[in-house]
C-alpha cells in the first residue's frame, strides 16, 4: 500500500496495491498497522452505508449518490420516522472516519488504505440505486442478532464466557441469506416483503455498529502513541452512539404493529414479536436498549454496565467472523484472499498459535506490527 496523496481530506483513487509497502513514517509500526486496519474497516462500513443511503436515506451534497426508493424508504419509516436522517448521518460519519484516519496516516508519512481495486461487486438495480460497483453485498446477508441478548444478559460477558452462545433475537436471520436492500424493483412488493427487507436492514445496522463499538476500545488497548489513542477514543464512542440508535430501531422491527411478520416471498424469514410470550422479559423486551450490567474483568467484582466484548486476548472479534458474510470477500478469489487477510490479525489473536510463516499477510497490518503494538505489561496472546 503506497502512501496515497491526500488533498483536502479527499482520498484519491490511486492504483495503490496492498503489497507495495507498509511505511509507518513517524508512527510505530503497530500504531500505523492498527490505524490502517481501522481505515479499511471504515471504508467497508462506508461502502455499505452508501448503499443504504442511496435507497433509504437522504441524498444531498453531504452524502451524494442515488435518488431514493419510495417503497423501501416507507418501510424504513414504518420503523421510525427519522430513519432517512439517521441513515444519512451514519453514512456521513463513516466517510469522515476513514478519510480522517487516512489523512492522519499520510500526515505522519505512513502508508494509507485504498480498497478501490476491490470495488467489483454488482449492487442493487432497484430504482434509486446509483448502480456503482460495490465492496460489500447487502443482498445476501446472514445477520448475527445475538448482540441483542448479549447486551441484555446480567450474568454473561463474552470476555468471561467465550463459549457461551448468546441466543439470536431473530434466529432466521442467522440461517440463510437475505436482502437488506431491494435487489431490484420486483422486491418493492408486496408490502410485507419490502418490510421484511427493511427489518433485516434495521438489525444489520445494529450489528455493524455494535461491532465498531467493541473494536475501538479493544484496539485502543494496543496503541502506544497518546494522539493515536485519542483518535481511537474519540471515534469509537460515535460507533456506540450509532449502535444505541439502531438497537432501538431494530426493536421496532420485532414489536407490534410491525411484528410478527413473515416474508411472503421467503417464509423462512420471520420476525417475532419479542414483547409477547414466549418472549418478553429482560432478555427480549424491546425497549430495554440500555446495556444491562454484567460481570466485568472478574466475577469477584460487582456487575457493571459496560461495552462488551473488549478483551484483546484469546478473543475472536465478531468482525473477523462476520464481515466476510457481507459479501465483501466474494468479489473474486484474488480480492478475497487479500481482503480476508486484512482481518487475519484478529483471527490470529484467537488462534493463539500463529507464526509469521503461517500466513501471507498483506501490508495493512502484519502480525509482527501487532505484536509490537502490545501495551507494556499486557500478556502476549501469540
Ligand atoms: Fe465508523
């Protein structure tokens, strides 16, 4: 990845390649690698949010592209009247995150991230889409909705209970591939079908931002430079702000009068009413969106309301497991190998037995750089 020239905060679409270099400039190799990892994640987030905004958000000079889909927007608005504004603002935020991180890397003489070479996936052809090639595929999503019960549990914490399976709020979203945007105009009817698509999007919104909510505080524990730490501590909580909004909107998809709802074009997709028996109670009631207190660090301490997970050892972050399911890695084999490798450092932390020779890593974030980024005194997972 050559150091891409940046002007006025705009990432130039240069023909940079992942194997070109890994200059860290005046940053430590570890800090630069973490920032590049985050820039890559933010570029992917931006790509999917742009697709949502083109069809269901507000298209304007801040977030240009697309012209909106009336039926899709109506289905999103059925969840909350402010959905188009929220989608717009989340999209703009992600743009600023990756542009800032890349500009900061460039200012320190470090290499930046550009994934334009991987923008090869066809997107929606529904009226309102810009039909640009994409990095992520929102038309064949498998969405892990276990964040819903993870944040409601008073007794389990993924950092302390890595083998506990938090039950998904919408089990069918975990066991199939579903569109979160209309794939074409045939998806705009009947009403309950486009509503099921909007409901899928609502849970995907929360899933994505919940991932960022854990990712930033986790990586913040590994940086060494105070200014880099400030970047992570300042961007991370905006992901949490997004997550909290989307957690609430997802609840509308599993509440009356929207729920229960079965997709008439795919009856395997069903959104239950989580406020009615056999659901309801602390684990499912839809307005319980504040994080419930849970065990933290050790069960010898009192429970505490916290972000979870944040542990950086022995833990497989959900991004590394779930992001490929967005379709990002299915563009083509060459792209797949490189792009999946971006996430390998998190897998390596989980595997705990990785040596450099086991992987052909790209230069975004080499294992050695991550090893150097370990906070002093932190037990090595590798
Ligand atoms: Fe972000």
